[in-house]
């Protein structure tokens, strides 16, 4: 498209994003009606994983309309192909968890999870707090090494890491608070019943 484009009859052409485009296209692009220059409004659309269908390719299309002064319209389909760049995984866990005291040490307290880059699994580790916790490097299952006791330690701060096969990583600090449970059983004496 060039500024001042005309059709065969010499009529001025006006460019637009066609109504057949998705809302995401309308939010991400704008077009100059006179020049046809396509501008990016939101760069988030250029995410390989967003349009990937499980293959090694990722693309989307923008439909551009060109109308003359008599409202004769022609459409052009612009296909945008995205290349995959390595990005670190993103840990998706909450910042805080509350866990009952006295749970078994072999019980999973939660799963560290991440959004991996396309076709690039994450592996999990503990950066700080390994004296109290252990993590399954493949599943992200987190467990206490010893059953937690509110009266001994009632809060922990752990930093976990998700690393991809390229060595890029993401870390997150997570606070774990221990719930105090009533551990004293009532004593019933004869004659109180």
C-alpha cells in the first residue's frame, strides 16, 4: 500500500481493518486510512505460543480492506508468521499458601507449576528453603522434609526455580504459613458425663 493509491478509475482508496478480523486483531493493530500503513498497538499478539497449534509453526492473519469512493471494496489477507524464540518458563503459583500442621512429610503440599516455552519442558528446584522442603524436579511436587509443627516454626519462605532445557529460568518466592490445630484432646473425668 502506498499513500495516494488509486483504483483503475482514478478514485482515492481508503484502507481499513476488515470487520471479519477478530477483536484481538482490532485491539492489536490500527491502519492509516489514507496510507494503508499498519501499526502495532499491542505487541502481545506477537507471541509464538499464542497462535501455535501444537506444531512448529505459528501464524495469524490480518484482513485489510481497500475501498474506493464508490464503496467498491477489495480485501487483502496479510499472513504474519512468527518465529519461536526461547523464553524462560513463568512460575504460576500463588504467593502464599496455608498448610495444616502435623501433615505427613510424604504428603504433597502443592505443585510448583509453570507456563513453559513451546516444546520446552521445565525442571524444578529449590533455591532457598531446601533444609525444610524437597521438590520433585520433573513434576514440581513440593513436600516437607519433616512434618510441620506450628509451635516450632509457623511460617516458611521458600524460593523455587523453573529451568528450561536451554538453561533459562524463572524464580519465585512463596510464603507458607502453618495453621495451628487444636492438639490437646479433652479430658473427661468420671462424673462429668
